[in-house]
C-alpha cells in the first residue's frame, strides 16, 4: 500500500479547498442557510408541523443532504477532471499508485470537505430552528456514507466528462431535481399515491428519509431500506470506478 | 553482456483509431547510459516512452524495468522512473515546493526536504520555491517539471523533448545537469529534435520511424560507420572536365569547375588520398587549398530517414 501517495493526493486536494475558502466553504454554507432562514424562520411559522416537527426543522436534514450531494459531486468531479484537463494526470498515471489508493485520496478529500460543510450547516441551523438528534450514530453514518458515495459519483463523472459542460450538467440537471423531488421540502405522504410510487424510483428519497429518521425518528421509508439503499449505491459506484480503472476508461489509451 | 536496466521485447501499440504507433520494437537500454531517440514527429517516440511509464497500455509485447514487468509489477517498475513529458503541464496555483513535495509523495517516498532542496538548487529554482507556478516563465516551468521528475530519486529518467522551446542558456544548464545525473549513475533516455543535442549528449542513438526502431548504435560507431569524409580541393585553374587519369577516383567536379570534391570512407583503412594527390600532380592539376569535412549526425539522420522505405 502506497500510503505516502494517498497522503499526497489527500493533502493536495484539501489544499485546493482551503486556498479558496470563500468559494469552497463559506458560500455553500450561506446558500444552504438561506433556505432554513427563509423557509424555517420566515415562512415556516405559517406552515403546520409535520408529524410533530416544525417545518424549519423538518426541512433541515433534506437541505443538508442537498448540499452534501451537490458539493460531493462537484468536489469529486473537479478533483480528477482538472488534472485530466490540464494534462497533469500524466504524473498520477506514471506513479506507483493503485486505483484503490487514487480513489481513497481523491474521494476521501472530497468527502471530508462535504462532511465539514455538513457539520457547519448543522451548527448554523442550531441558531435558527429547534433541532433534535434522536440517533446521533445513524446521523453521522448517513452523513459519512452519503458524502463518500456521492464523491464517488463525482469522481466517475470527472473521469467520464469530456468537457466543462458535461461536468456541470449532471449536478444541475440530475442531482438538484432529484433532491428537490426527493422529499427535502415535503413528506411523501402529502403526494397522491401515483406520485408516491414514482418517488420511490428516486434514489435520493431513501437518503433523505433515512437522514431525517436519524434526526426526528420519522421516515417515508423503512430505515433498514434506507441503509440498504445507501450501501447499495456505494457498492454500485465502487463497481463502476473499479471497472473504469481496470479498462483505463478515458484515462489511458 | 551489458547490464540492461530496461528490456523492451516485441512491443506494439495500435491505438483505438487503428493507427499503429509502434510495430514490434525490441530494445535493451543499458544501465547508466544516455540513449537518445531520434525520429520525425509522429514516429512513435512519445508512445514508446508513455508505455514504459504506464501512461499508455501496450497492445502487445513486454517491457521490464530492472526485471519488473511494467504491467504486473507496476509499482516496482514505476518507482524507478522519473518522467519529464513534452508538454508543459503544470498546476497553476500550487507553489513550486508544494508541487515537488506532492510528486515525491505520489511515488511513495517519505518527505525529504534536504533532497528536494538539493534538486531545486541544482535547477536554480530554490529562490522560486514559494512562488506559484503560474508566475513562472516557460523555461522555469520546464525546470519545475524536471524537479518533479527528480523528486523521488529515480534511477531512470525519461526526458521527452527536454529542450524544445528552451533558450540557449537553459539548454546548456540542462546538458550540464544531465551529465551530472549520468555521472551519479542515472540512466537517461531522451528524445530530441535537435540532432546536435544527441550528438553532444548521447552514448547511443536510436532512430525511430513509422513506429519501427530503424537502428540503435553507439554514437561513435554510428558516426564512424555511416559518416563519410570529404576532401575538397580548391583549384588554381578552372577545369572543364575531369582528366582521364583521375576517372577511377570518386571525384566530383564542382559546377563552377573551380573545386574538386573527393568522398572517401572514414572507416576504410586506406583513404586513397596520397594516391589521389600523386595522380593529381602527374595530371597537372594544381590546387591552392584543401580541407576535409566529416558528416554530422544530422547528415546521417537525414540520409537514413530519407532512404528508409
């Protein structure tokens, strides 16, 4: 195991994050916080509680998920796309680094950043909405697993993308809509039965439901299904990444 | 039997587009030598280097570095290699120090600030160590790329067109650095367009064309074998035609009739010059000046590449 290489990649990626704290850390926290300031404190007071939880508190887990998902994908994809774009990837390809070590370095750094952001948003939310965390272990587990899984998704997109447009398209056209329609702002039970059934095809539903359960003990789908789904996505992503490395897909000719 | 550090056996590469960039190349690179690979653009030099370094997957054939197969034992083979690619590809926002430290780590080496300082000082980069790479000039960036390749103390160094677009001063510096590395036992493989550079630096020369290794030869041997010597005689009086007595010699009368050019084999035991001069005298041809010239590697290269099918 080339531990020095993992450290080198991880450090390099984290340095990139902290070089631009405004863009990397402050702006995602502020834009996410705006949601619960507006929906929680301002409009939320006029919306009835959902299963005993105030609206502002209800949307918080979904909002954190929204941010974790978009940030993980963005970080995971940029981290590997840029060396490809600049050509500096030659060094990684010619180094005695296995695909596993590469993924641990890049995805580890991207996930770390998302987790830091998640904790920052949670801390900020404490000032605005009444929060309680019924299952802290599961809350952390979902946070970490989701951050890793979607950093992997980003990593895959970063290898796949041939241009900036593809790099931006997936997060904007797929991740954001899925999150908005995945129960961030509502409980699935408010939907007509048909749309409830359709929603179950949305993978993000399972993530948000599980995450919300960790906070308030309320869920749209059974917690065990959420856990299984999260682990399942992780396994799928790992499978795709290992296939990409085995075949040199868009990395090597 | 020379000690081969890199053994390339029957290596071929056909890209997905169907382009055969390398065709059955076999080559042994000896430990501690400087091998220059010459060849026109698109001949396959970079493909060959890229395969050895792990950037391009070979279609067929094997390469071992110090006995380690580049595919099966990629960790052991790659650890030994430093690569300076042709393109100036660097990060923009990193400092010089951060980027060389990163490179060392990627190759699995523990941090060693003393070594990195030595490398940066040798490349006159020490006072730039805290500068962001984007603030550096092109020549400085080239040095940074070399520093990255040397950061992990490689035993084999690949330099792909190291002096392309580099000013005279820096080129001299690089040559000096390459000599120092070689003196320290590093094997160096360089590709170049400047034949003078190969002539100046290399122990052996390989010529690649259309994906095939046309020839590999000791530089001195190559120059001796393929080099021709010419004797040019500037005549006192114009000649309209070669005198009969001089016909057996490989003599050429210049178009203006004012000089004679005699081409002879540099390798031959007898140049035939003394006989020629005696016969010139008896034919009554007198000359006021003579000089000899030797073909350069460039002439040899041009004639090889032109004559190849």
